[in-house]
C-alpha cells in the first residue's frame, strides 16, 4: 500500500504515478472492492494488476467467502466435493472452532524467482508479466507463491494444488472481479494479503472476512497529519505528539488499522469516508472499530501485529466468535 497526501484528490479516477519509495498493495478488484493504492498525493484507483479503474483502491478486501464470484466447482472441476479433503477439512474445523487467525510474512526478492512463478495460476502469471518494474513483479509473485506455501503448511497440502481466485465484487456485484478467494481446496476460510516495500504478509482466518494491511515504517509528509483522512480524535492524538519517529509510527498505526478494516469490509478506501472511520489510536487494542457503509454499520475487532521492526501491521476480523481466538504468527524460515 501507499499513503495519501491530499484527500481532496481522491475522487478523480485513473492511476496516479508512484514516486520512488512508495509501496504497492496486494490488490482485489474494481468498484471500490480493493484496499488501497495511495501514492504520495492521491488514492489511486486500480485493479488487481495495477491497471486504472474508476472507484477502486489497490490491496484487496480479500474475503474468502463462498457465494458469488467463481465457484470451486468452476475452478477445480471437483464439484465442490470435499470428501477427499479430510485432512484440510479437519484443519479448517479446528480453525473455525477456535476462532483462529494465522499470519505469515516474508521478505520479497528484487527479481522474480522461477520457483515462485511456477506456483502461480495463468491469470496471475499474466499479471506479473504486465508489470513494468521487475521489483513490483517479484513482490507480487513472491506474495502469491508465499500464500500458497502458507496454505500448504496450514492444511497439509502441496502448495502447487492451492488455487486463488476471486469472489463476486461486493461493490457492483460483477463476477469478473472481486476480492481474492481460496478456490481450492474449496474450504470456508477468509484470506487477506498485503505487500509493501519488499515485504509480503498473508493471513488465513476463521469467519467470513478478514483484512490485513502492512505499511513500511518511514517518515510521512507533514500534510498527512492535517489531512481529511483522519477523524478529529485521531488528529488530536497525533497533534499532541512531538515531531519525530514515534509520531510517524503512530500515523502508520492509524493508517493500517483503517486499511485492514476496509479490506475486510471489501469496499476499499474510495468507498469509505475515512474521516468517519475512527481507529482509536490512544488504545493499544484489540479494539472495536465501526465501519459505516451503504448496507449499514459493521463491527470489527482490530489489533496491531508486531511482525518486524520495519513494518506497521494491523489485522481486522469480524467482531464476534471469529475474532476471539488466538492469532498464530509464522515467522519467515527462508533467506
């Protein structure tokens, strides 16, 4: 993901040019269903492959929810039959019963790793080929491959058999785009991905929706502290802090909390009044955050994750049983 600078410019569709050092999110689809892609100055509207599309943000809402979108039957040819998936199904039963979430993160290479590329599906392969910068392609490819390896570890399956698709767009109802979905094995798990400045993060959780957002810790522009993406309480909290790294880190915490929620909701930043999305930065969490959407308010349990000193990361889960279980961290094991 990348950060906004001027909320007044966020309604204009089209892709904003990224400045050196900005970051890119793991995307969903158009119509406001993705999470963000704000470069320095603009919430950019783009689809999962980074192409311009009115009304969206990059970084998917990533809800792995059956019903709508491409079905497991269509994508796997298994007819939705999980009778041969007793091992994965047992793991899912455990995750759901305990309300668990599992989080993996990793460093991304600067060049595409052929071993990563071999795990991608045809559509993902084409998206990677369409990226102009190899570093961006390498981040995308590693994150998608890393998600499959994580699923293999969690479910006891071969990473090569895990397939990611997308569900129906929650913004416009179209079937040809939408937040990422675990297509195979056809199991009721929620997933979310994020990538930023050479890092990738992947979450699997119980419930119908989960959202994760990561932001590389770095100085932010002073104009952001007075921007209209903040609530009045958030602005007062940040204004009371002395200039410096702690204040920048506090802004990143606010921002990742907002993004995690809108990704879980599935409507993106363009579909959210950010100055009404209160993240309670004075509280350490887990905390309750209310998202006011077209269909009415929804409640989310949000917590900050300490994965590395280089990142601010927030996780959003639907308030209730799915957010009461433990969060299991799976540190990187490779180089």
